[in-house]
C-alpha cells in the first residue's frame, strides 16, 4: 500500500509495487499485473509475477504466463465477473479495492481475499492494476448426486466432523460394517476416490453453485 501511494502515474509503478512485496509473499498468494490501457477489458493483458505454490491437483487451472489477453483466458464468466469487475471498480474509484473472493474458475471453487491497486492515473483508464490474491481454499465443483437418505445424511455430517466409521456407527446405531458399506455407496455416488475426498465433495456440494 505504501508503494502504491508513492508510485507515480507511469507504467514503472507496477514494478515498484511488485518489488516491494516480493519478499513477503506466502505460498498461497498470487501476484499479477494487468495492463488496462485498452478500452475493451477483454483486450487487457495479464502477467503472472508470482504464482500459487501450494501443492494442489486443482491449481493447474490458474492462469500462467505474461501479457496474456483476457479474451484468451480459460473461463469467460470468471474473467468478466471476478477479474474484470474487481479491476474496473478499483480503476473507477481510483483507490485500492479490498474484498473477499468467492468464484468458480472452470471446475474449481475458489475462496480467498484480494487487494487490487490501480495505476494512479486520473484519466479514463489507468494503465495497470496490481492484484494480490490470498487463496484460502480450493474446492472441486461437484456434479449432482442422488439425494442421501436420513442415515447417509447423518454419516456425511459426522464424517465432516472427523468421526471414524466405528464412532459414526455408535452415534447412529449402526454397525461399523454397515457404515463402511454406506460410505462406499456414497463414494460411488459422489465420484470420490477416498473417504477424505468424499468429505471434501460433500462440503463442496453443500455450499452449492456460485
């Protein structure tokens, strides 16, 4: 923020800001610079300065590279509704935009916090925006699963609370074998690879579409 305040209206300001925060970035942060001189936001360009470094099988959908036109990014709805919209607000108000992020990029639900610093240019369009995103959670989006019965609802809830199959059985009056059978059925219904994956998918399903 201090670097933004001291930066001028020239295009070198984005480099100053990025350099000032580089040593403080955590693995779950993404730092980008967007060139916003074009009138059409789809002609804006995205340059990744520091990417998401937490090991994840879901992070492959995040954009990488330099000077990528927005119109070539993977998900048009996410590009316009999340990336463009936040930058437009920062440019329009000529001050930093700080907000929570909850959006779907391709088949991944993303939760996090974001600050967008616009160029200190008083013209109609600033020449750049610096965006720093801290990703709190990545979840896979889910396909509709059959409505669980009462016992399955209880099993899913207790599973999300960390109970073992044996503990779940004690709480709902079923044998561990019966609980394990129902867990296998639920795994198949959700397309889960493991019990831990089932818990994750059930949470993603409960949150619902964005």
